[in-house]
C-alpha cells in the first residue's frame, strides 16, 4: 500500500526573491560605539618627558587629563575604568616616553583628537 504524502505548495520564485531582498535590507541596530585609542609619543633628541608633558597639558587643558607617572598596569587600568563609568565615546591613553621614563595621560573626548606625531595607534 503506497504512502500518500501531502501535496506540495509551489511558491512563486519572485515572491521568494522579494522576501530575501527585504530581509537583507533590514539594518542591524547600531551598537554603542566605544573606542580606546592608545598613542605612544617618543621624545626626540635631548627633550625630556617633562618638557613634552608641559606642551601636552597646555594643549589638552580643556579635557583635564589624568596624569600617571611610571604607573603599573593596575593603576593604569583603574584610571581608564574611572572614565568608563561616564560612557564617553572615546578614551585616549597617551604615553610619553624618552626610553627611560614613561608618563601616561588618560582623558575622554567626544570629538576626535588629532596628533601630529604618533608612532603607534590602536583603536578598539
């Protein structure tokens, strides 16, 4: 005795293609964009880190950056975490080094900050 199967319903191809196009047009909801920007600035010649730091502080006085001198990893992460609580779109971590000592500046910014000389930048 043969087994009867239900009849198949043919779907017009145009209808299927239209549904496929409509599903591909749907935009995914945009995630809150967060960027951590790391900039390493190496002083040239006989300039000390302190001299470069004065210029940087004058340039970014409106941002009121947090200054960390020779920090360990924990203190650097705590400084970044402090700014994360306010949910800024970008947090800049600027490292000033002369090969011997390192100073870090951490500050949030709504607009993009441009640096003239930068050796290394990572955006996450």
